[in-house]
C-alpha cells in the first residue's frame, strides 16, 4: 500500500488564530478515507490546507511523492488534488454545462472534455437532461451531484468531498454516498471524504481519522472505528 | 441653423449619426470602467486620468518625437496595458476585499499622480494631434473619416469583449471569479492573474478610447474628468460589466449630446450626461441591460 497523500504535522489557522495542531494523516491510493469530527473541529480547514486555499503554517503536504506545501492552489489542482467544497460552490448563474466546463479548467483536464462528460453522465444521468439549466435553479440534491461531477471533470487523482450529504434527505444522502463508493469501485479513484454523518462515512470508508478541536484523536480501519465504544458514544449516538 | 429656431430633419439625422460615432468611443471608455467595477468590485477613480494619459502619450510620441501616427497609437495602447498591469499590483491588489473606501482612495490617489505629472510636463493648454483626415457630411454635419474608423474599431472591441467574456475559457474564469472566488480557485483558476488581466484590460479599453478620442478632439489634463463622468453615466445606463450594454449606453449618450449641441450648444454635453444619469438612477438604477 502506498499513500498518495501524506499530511505531515500540519499546523494552520485563520489570521493569528490556530485551528489545526500537528495534524498528520495518510490517504492510501485507491482507498476511501474519511475524516470525521464534530462541528468546528477543523475538518474543512484541513481540506482547504491540502488544496492550498489557505497556507500551512508548519508541516508538509506531500502528494504523489512531491512536496506541494508551497504550491499555489491552481498548481495543486493541475496535479490532481481536487476539492468539492462544503456548500458545493457551484456557479449559480452559469448553466450546468458551463459549470462542468469550469471543472475541466486545468490544462490536463481540458484535453479530455468529451470523455469526461461521458463518464460523468454515466454516473449522473440526471445532469445530461439539465445541461442548459442555470445551476442555481437545480434542487439541492442535483446541485450536490453537479458539484461532484464538476470535481470529476478536473480529472482528479485525489477527490476530496466536504459534507456530501449535508442538507439532503436521508434517502438522497444515501444515494450520493453509494455513488461516491461506486466511483471508487469502478475507477479506482482515491477519495477523501469529510462527513457529518459518521454512520454513512464509516460505512463506505476503508480507513478513518477522528479530528477533535484541531487534533487527530483517533485513527483506524473504518470497521474497527465503527465498533469502538468511544466513537459509538460520541458520534453514532446509541439512544 | 434653422430659421426661427426650427432645426431641419437632415441636421438632426447628421447629429444622430455623429452621436453614434462619438458614442461608440464613449461606450468603449465606459467599458473600461465597467469591467473593472463589475469584476473586481473596484470603482476605478483613476479612469479619467488614464484616458488623459493616453491622449498625452499619443501627443508625446507623434508631436514631440515624430513617431508616425499609427505606430504611436499602437505604442500608446501597449503602454496603457503595461500601466494597467503595474497599477494593479501597486494600487489595487492589496486593497481588494478590503473596505470600499480603501480602493476608492488608492485609485483616486493614482489618478492624482497621473494628472500631476501631465500638468507638470504639458501645462493646461489645449493640445491636438496632427491628424489629416477627409471629412464627409451627413445632413450638413461634418464627420471625419478617421472618427468613423475609430468608432468601428471601438464597436468591434466592445463586441470582441462580449465574445471574450461569454465564449472563452478566460471569460468563463472571469465570471466564475465574480460569482465565487474560492470555488474558482478550486477549479484551478489563478484568481490573481484573472483579476490583474481584467484590470489591465479595463485600462486598455479606457486608453484605447482616449487615444481614438484624441484623434478628433483637443484635450487638456482636465479632459479626462469629462469622459469619466460620461463613463459613470454609461455604466448606469448600460449595466455593470456588460460590454454590449456599455456600447449601446455610449451611443445613447453620444446621440443625446450631439442632438443637444445642434439645438443648443456643444458645451451642454456634460449637463446632458448628468441629466441622463439622474433620470436613470431614478427610473431604473440597475441599467437597461442585464449585468454580467
Ligand atoms: N474563514 C474563517 N475565518 C476565521 N475562522 C474560521 C474560518 N473558517 C473556519 N474558521 C474557524 O476554524 C474552526 C474550524 O472550522 P472548520 O470549518 O474547519 O470546522 P469543521 O470541522 O469543518 O466544522 P463543520 O462540521 O461545522 O463544517 C472553527 O472554530 C471556525 O470558527
Ligand atoms: Mg466543515
């Protein structure tokens, strides 16, 4: 097993306020890795630091054997680090098609637009029917599908998805989770997910990290964590 | 003039055509203000000074250094673009995302520097470019051929800008940055580069319009402020960031100004612009056309 992403002793925050202390994690190639933790733990911040939207104060981010810590985000995207952000970040006044094209903005992805579109429509057939609709008028579930599809258009080598199930009805959330798993199973894509719904996350993930107030508190195979009494108590809520 | 205050129809036709011609240059100048405003959310208060700068650059090259007219126009535009790039990093980049007042003050200050330098070097005397051009008459209103060429160039640039924004990778990236800067960065867009190029492009449009206007009209360092007022009016008329809106808004203002100068006097132009501005702000503050 080789790690495609390795976060080494990462410290970062906003302004002068630290949010992450000494976060280390590995993402194995072809795996689904989950990062879980309560609200405000720093999950989104971790993903933003990995893609380079915010700088690392200390520590290193190594991707496919290369230190990318100092690279601007557009260079990291070019290398295949792609984040589907919390809140989806679709471009509301653009059509679905234009959003997908924006996904393929990086030079590597631009060469393969037709193939990427076919691939994305195969996974999300609903998007094909709505190509010319303004993205802002899509339903919440459709917007989430578009956000993931747009991420795939970038030809990621690591796809990070922040809160795919947020704000969706349970049935739809489950459907999206299964699609994420399908993408990994069919294409061997490496995926790092952040999820509020720990149950969903541990269900599809191979390995998971638990973040608490900016520190990694626990890690292990998802199946083991799902049976861990502390996790069950804190996140899986036995009533 | 028409007997007893009556104005002949052909004179009005001439004024109308002359208004379209000069109005497309106003539109191009306004486009420079409009895209910077619409995309960077910066009201560029050095806009008029940059227009004046381009007029004097063309003057410096042709009159003082004997560079052929076409070459000096092209050189002026090149310099205009470079000034835009440098000004972005010096006066705009660090105030982006800050309070609105910061960018107003910093671009205003930049404008004052330009105007100060122009006053120092050229004084306040009106200058003209040595332009030889044939004249055609439309309904007794003389229009220089070179103005017509300038108008066609300006209209072509505005249409080109529309195509650029709505049909190219660059334009899609620009619109993405407007809608959601962080999401655009996540798509691999180099946001700073897009903002810098947009600013430089805005300055290029303003300086192109200035240079073309200088072919037909005399100018002083103060001239830029008139075109700045016109540009604000047109942005309000045509909507923010919309190139075709700017072009059409410019033509509306040009026609209004020229017709006024036929029935009254040429010096009424700024007043007409101001009236149009106020009327628009009252009846439709979002402009006649959709924004970007
Ligand atoms: N742009 C910002 N500026 C300042 N502080 C921020 C910013 N974004 C997040 N924070 C702070 O950083 C901490 C971690 O936030 P983050 O969004 O990473 O948490 P999270 O684990 O993703 O939470 P959630 O599950 O609610 O999405 C929080 O205390 C938050 O208030
Ligand atoms: Mg979050």
